[in-house]
């Protein structure tokens, strides 16, 4: 590799992580394999030891085989990995070694981000992140594309970013998100307002130092400005699209399930479920292996917003960590989010937060809680973040159209306030 980019550990001092061996990632994810992984598995002789193939090919890609319950073929009853036990950590597929870290290059460096799909990350348990730097750096050399620039950063759809603009945007938003003197609802309403303002601004005429002045001015107007910008409740169409967007983030087709049920039946089931979420009437359809089974949409609507939860302070701290880690880990735009521009990627980040808040209320209703608890929010955020930046349909034209609609009538602000 020529001149690999320098690597930067996620600079969120309040975030911690160590693996606690819950095994959830080995049940939740379908692990795609690289050539080097396949060579290792073959050399380890698993097929002879286990007496069955340990990989499967689906739509031209090779994956680790899963059991009928979705768990990895190597996951043992005690929640530990058989490859790890027999051969050691570095002999596992590289995707398993790296999780929950993600490596996302920009024009000048590789950011180490972190996935909130991991329970220990959500619970903020373990060592300081900087203690993992050497190990993640080692792994990155098995993924050479992560140490090279893959996208030239864009500020808006047709505007390449000028030097320093995206760093300034990241740092300004991060400072605002870290403000503990601003209540959670105002923090995320403020973020939605800033993002909407950037979407409306003629950014081609406000470049470099003037762009930095613009975002500093917008951030310094918060949260006071929100008092002068009162909002009506979200429109019914906005809530329909929020539910539909949440369903799109819950799609959970496992490779073995898709292979046994067949493509068209899988697509039909997804279409019907998406329609049911959009309508939002009656009982929620079965999604994500029974996540909301038995829950009525009316019961979800009756759960108060997260700001009214007795756990609101802990929920606020969780969302602040999540939003800051998404921004500073370069997971909000560019190579971290479907190659989208910063403005469009930030809109998606606000939508992801609103979807997770709606889902937390849905989980509270399913579990017969009066309010969304910290546990409900953790679980919801984990579900939403497992797809962010990696599910192809969330980077599609359809998703872009959904984002366009939320730009109208203060859509992002309204659905944020309605959920958080
Ligand atoms: S190979 Fe090991 S670490 Fe990777 S998913 Fe399977 S059980 Fe988990």
C-alpha cells in the first residue's frame, strides 16, 4: 500500500468499550468473508471437523454460514467463538476482529468510528478507546481500502468541500451536541434546525472562511432561536413517512432465511410490512424476529416522548455519545454514509435519531412500559445503527426522495420534537 492515510481514534472521551462476550454480534450479523478469511478457514480445516460447510454463497458473495436461529455456525453455547477458542483472536474473519470499530477514510485521514449495534458500546462499558488504537491499526492493514481516500468529500450535492470546511462543521456541531446546559429535546431540535438551515442556504456563495462564520453564527443562535421558531405538531403524512423510514431501518433478512423462503416471497413480505408501518393502524406486523410482536400502533402513539421519561438524563447522555461518535467517527457522510454530501448525510443522521426515538417508544409499548426506559432506547438505537451506512437500500434513490420530503414544512424538526 502506498502512503496509507494516518489513522485517528474516535475522539469522544466519554465513550468506552471492551468486548464482554455477549455474543449478540455473532447472532445479529451476517459476516461477509474476504479471500484472506476464506484461506484461513480452509487451512483451519473446519469442514472436516464440523462435518458440514461453514460458508455459503448468496448473490455472488461468500458469508459465514448461520444456524437456523440466525447464530453463526462457530458460536458456542457459552456465547464464545470456536475459532477464537481453538486458534486465537487474530485467526477469526477480519470483520469479526474489527467489530464494533469501523474504519472510514476521508481526504486526509482514516477515522476510527464505533457502532452502537454493540451492547458494550451502548452501555459504555470497558476501556478508554485510545487503548484499542494499536490493535485497530494492525487490523486496518487487512483492509487496505480503509487507509486510502475512496470519496472526495462533498459539502452539498454539487459542491466539493474546500479545505477545513467539513472539519469546522464537525467541530461546531460536536461542541453544540456536547452542551449539557441544553436539554435533550432542544439539542436535537437545534441540530435539526441547523441541518435544515444548511439545506436551504446558497452554500456556493458562502465558502471557506465565510462558511465557517455561517455555521458558528447558526450554532451561537441556539438554543435561544428555537423559542422564536415555534412548531405545530408533525403532519400525519410526516408521521407516516417516519414509520416507513423506521421499518426500512428494521429490515432484517438473514441470508439463510432469504435462501429458504425465496426472493419474491421475501420481497412481498417486506412490501406488506412496509405498508402496514406506513398506515400505522391496528397491530404492528412481525419484524426483526418478533421485535414488536403483539404491539398496536395506537399503543405506540400513546407512549410519551423520551423527554418525559424518568430516565431522560441517561437517555440524553446516550444520544449525545451516539451523535458525537457518528459525527467524529466520519459516519455521517462521505465514505461513512453512501458517499452522501455533508448536508444530506446530516439530514439522514437526524432522521436516524428520530427513527430510533420512535422505535424506543414502540419497544416500550410492546413491553408494557408507561414510558420509554433507558433499556428501550438502548435497544432501539442498536437496531437502527446496525444498518446505518451499510444497508444498500438506505443509500438508494427512494431514501433520498424521503429525505427531500422531510426538508419541506420543517419535517425534520417536527418529527424530532414529536419523538424526543
Ligand atoms: S466467526 Fe466467531 S466472532 Fe465471527 S460471527 Fe462467528 S462466532 Fe462470532
